[in-house]
């Protein structure tokens, strides 16, 4: 760098600017557009990225300083948890099954968000923009790593965590997360930027890193809670900067609005479908409960996004097309997903169970008017079946939606219907997924084909104790034994 920097006597804003956007240089051997292809791809008109001055901008030096300090505090907690056999102090071994979903579905998605953003940083032409996106990309890598580290302690004592990468790649339950990540990585750089900065951060990040991580602490798991809280402080920066960035893309040219709106619509819906895994964690997998999934949705997604879109109205950005449907479905998504998991319990990479009467009463109080009428009888019937040793045994795989890769409602009785048959007929969970598919049929066809091929792969033999009902499982028996309750 041929620029001199006076460390003393320089105002901090000037210094930050010099160490950030000021590092820009002009290309001389190649045209800039051939090196930084993001500005000429995907049909968006990009005039001047240097207009972007995010509220929470760090220099690289400040970033490493802050993150290093946070990591020291985090690892002090996770190491203390590990050395004090923290697994014995959790509320109940059922809780660990929520961690299995974090590890098998969300840690790999965090890693893919990192890969996606690091590509965006590479192909963007403005140095300030590159530095900010680079830092967010490194954040996502860090989140994936600290989750794996925090949960590695549980892997020593509980089943279902030994092959989380293979589970993410191959199990139909994780296909919703896998296809989300694949879609993210195969999208153009600016689309994946909107996907991560808007949809992933606003829908998944908020509910996973705030209410669920608080619940982890309530359930005695300070290891995961500490990892979640240190990630949540990064998410604040992603939240502020990401929304400004999307506003900037729209303001670059009026012609950009339809494209950005289409990406917002698509990725909001994809994130809503992915959040159904967090819904069951929140409503069914926490022995010590605080907030229901519906309360989380209202507090962390619905109300904040209503405010955001009110602000964005001045830019011409509208609510996602699926907004109304997405808000209404939160009344029943966790119950439907849990009942489906119980049906396929023997082949899952985690344990499920029938909730007890106290838990049913809690759910009834959180979902007045719908739970008792629509779901309680099914869950009581399930408990009755399990009590009489007639638990559901279904060796088939559900038919998955051609876009979101969640089981298609009403297709549970498809029995031997194979994934490839489903692909040919292109079943969808609803009109929103069908609409996304129709915008890029070739890409989503390929993803669905890949998902079906991956699901045909057999999990390792060690997976024998991973699935089935929790009652009587090795996890259940071990935990009782460790706590002297056998
Ligand atoms: Zn779908």
C-alpha cells in the first residue's frame, strides 16, 4: 500500500475511512468489470457502491480485536461447561434433540452463508463494500465453528451427532436446509446477498439466536447459549448493515426494484419453510418452556418486518407476496411438523416423543382455539399408541416438495412412491413453492433430483441408535443412569 497513515492526530472517522473504503485502487491491467463481475450480472444497474456508508462499519483491525475478545469469553464458558460435566445439569435428555437439529441443519447453512458471502465480497468492486461483506462472511464461518465446538461436548454423550455433515447432505429431514443452502450457493452474487442479509437474517437468524438460545440457558445448557449469544451480537451488525444495503441496491436505479422485490419474495418464503424446524424445537423439544413458536414469530419476525416494510414503502418495496399465508400458517406449522416426525420416527437422526398432559395444556394455552380442536386429539392418540406398544412404524420416505424439500401435506400415505416419481410429477407444498420453481425450473429440477439421489444414500451403521422414540432410547437410559434415576 503506497498510502501513508498517521496514527496520531487523525480523527477516528477519517482513519476508519482510510482503512476501509480508502484501500480502493483502480485496475490498470484488466478492465474492472472483468474482475468484479457482480456489478454487471443479474440485470441490476449498479451506479455507485461508494454511496454506502453503513451505520456499523468496522476496520479489519477493529473487527479482529472485537471478535477475538468475544471468542476468549465464549471459550471460557464452553470449556468450563465441558470440564464440569455440564451435560448432567441440563433439564432433560430430550432437550439434546433440539441441539441435533441445530447441528445437522443450521450449522451447515451458516457455513454455506459464509461461502456465499465470501464469493459476493470477491466479485464486488468497491473496497468498503467488500470489507463489510467479508466481515459478515467471516461471522457466518465463526457461527458455524462455534456451534460445532459448543455441541461437540454433547456428541461425546448422546447419539445422533456423529455424522452431522452426512446427515445434512443425505437425510430427507435435512433436505429443506440442504436445498436452501444449494439454492443460496447457486444464486447470483446479488441475489444471495439479498437472501442472506434480508431473509436469512430476519427470519432464521433472529428466532434461532435470540429466543432459542435464551431457552438453551433456561434448560441448563450454557455452552450452546454462550455460542448463541456471541453470534447474536454479530447478527445486530448484519441486521443494520444488511437492510441498508438492500435499500442501496434499490436506490441505484428504478429498474432494480422488480428484481430485488422478486428476491425478497422468494427468500422470505424459503426462510419461512426452513423455520418450521425451529418451530418444533421451540414448541416440542424444550423441557423448560418460555415462549411458544407463535410468540417467537410475532415478536421477532412478524412485528419487526411489518415496521421494516412500512419504512421500505418509500423505496417502493412491498410486503412479500406470501406474507399473509406465512403469518397464518404459524398457528399450526409446529404441530403438523411434529406429528409428521413422529410418524417417521424410526428413520430420523434424532428422537421424538408424545408430549405429556402438562405439555399439551401449555400448548393449548399458547394456541387457543386451534390446538385443542385440531392437534391435541392426534397427540393424545399418539401417546395412547406408544403406551400400548403400537407406536407408528413407517419405513417409507415422504414425498418432498419440488422447491422447499419439506414433505408435501396430504402425501404421507404415498407409501412406496419414490422421490423420482415425485420429481416427474413435481409435487409442491403450495402455490408459493410452485411459483419459485416456475421462475427457474431447470435449477430447481436439478436440486430436487440431487436431493432424491442423496436421500438414497445409506447412513453409517452407527446410526442405529439415533432414531426412534425417545422413551427407552440409549440417550434416555444413559441420562437416567447418570443422574441415579434408574
Ligand atoms: Zn414447498
